[in-house]
C-alpha cells in the first residue's frame, strides 16, 4: 500500500516522538530499583569514602539503594570501561575524578573515548591532599624532607595508587619542582599504598585527607604539608607545600558520570539531588571533618571543568614524558 507523503511524514514523526515520551515516562519514575555506582579504586580510599557518603545520602532522598561497587585497576580504566558498556538507563553510574582526565593523555590504546562515552552528571567534592611520611623518616618539615632526600638519592620510595593517578601526579610534580630523586612504587589503589607506608616499604605518599586522619591523629603517620593553596580546616597546623616550594599546588575533584545517551531527564534528576545533598549543612560539615569541600555544579559546568583539566594534565603528562607500562 502506498501512503500519501503527508501521511507518511505524520506517522514517521509520531514514531520519533515515542522514544522521547518513553524516556520522559521512565525519568518520572526513576529510580525504581537499586542504582550501582562503580568506583575505580580500592575500598577505603578517598574516592571510595566520598562515593559512599554521596550514595548513602542519595539512597535516602530517592528511596532506592545506591550500591557502591569497587573496580580497582588501570587507574580507573577498568571501572570506566564497564560503565561505558552498561545500558544508559541511569542504573549504572561511575565515580569520576581527576584521574579520568589524566588518563585521556596517559593511555594511547583505551577501548573507549572518555569525553565522548561518559556523560557528566554532577561534581561532588574537591580538595587537596596531604604529604605524609613514615615516622622512621627523620624529617619533620618540607625543607628537612627535601634536604634528607637530596642526601639520600634513590633511597626513598614514593608510594601511589597507580601510574597516572592523583597521588602519583602530586608526587611527580613535587619531585620535579624540588629536584629530588624518589623511587616510585605503584599499588592498586591508595589504601594499599598507605598500608605499605605504615609498614615502611615506602617512605612517603601524597594522599587525600579522608583516608589519613586516623593515622595522623594516632601518630602512625607524620604530615609534612598539604597540596592545597591554603591550610585545611581539619589539619590547621599543617602548612601548604607551596609555602616552601613556590608554585606547588594540586587540588583534585570527584563527581558522578553515566554512560553516554543516558536520558537527560535522568541526569537532571541526579544532578538536582546531588546538589541538594551538597547544600545540606550537616553533610557539608561532615565533608569538612574529612578535609573535603562540597563542589556543586550543573552537568554543563562539570563537563567544562573535565575538558579544562583534560587539557591541563595532558600538558603535564606530555612535558614529563610519562608513559604507561
């Protein structure tokens, strides 16, 4: 049967509207079951802690469990690949952070394009990190550590959560700006690196504050400086590294991403709820106690930040000649 052109176009237009209507209807009831938030680092690390706090709060606001799943490995690339392949329905999300922006330049043969395949949903927190040493290291200040390292070239180990990760970049930048020789020892996550630091297998780690506070307060680790431009509320007696190494400053961010083509209505729901969580005074105080700062934004502004950091860290990676194994 031959349809008149006008009739055909009307039918085609109606068919095109159906998926959009289905998407809107799905968003109106979202979520109806558990949402899985994948974290590309080991349990107990700063990104894991932040994700669990946000997930717990979102569970309460949206009435469905937000299940945190740790997928450590390849500096977050394993978790990212799994989310890229997931159905774009809002039920599989990714904890994204500065490492994802770094990986764009660090890895040449990824099976995905992060900028294309992950849709930014909402930023969550940002903050600096802490340079901590094993108490066996005699240095008690940044200048003393630099002098000790220069007197013992190649004899001190720098632990990190993996090549190209935030802890690695903080340490490499410190090495470059001070001219000291530290041996990099990568682990599958910052928490294993801290275990090695506690055991004396490595002597220094640049890690985010949430996973360090108990160790610092108990005297098991000694803080020498913070990577942020100003002191942290939670560690008011620890000076910025930049006070002794002019120009040194590294702050990182975390957020939530989703597979590309996730309905914008679902992204909007998640963004609104995350920002509501971050605006809560009690939640903000809880973050401050961990050395973190709430960081709310729209999906568009978050996308802009990711693009800017991808370019920024790309220049660092290329200038330093950093290569993956």
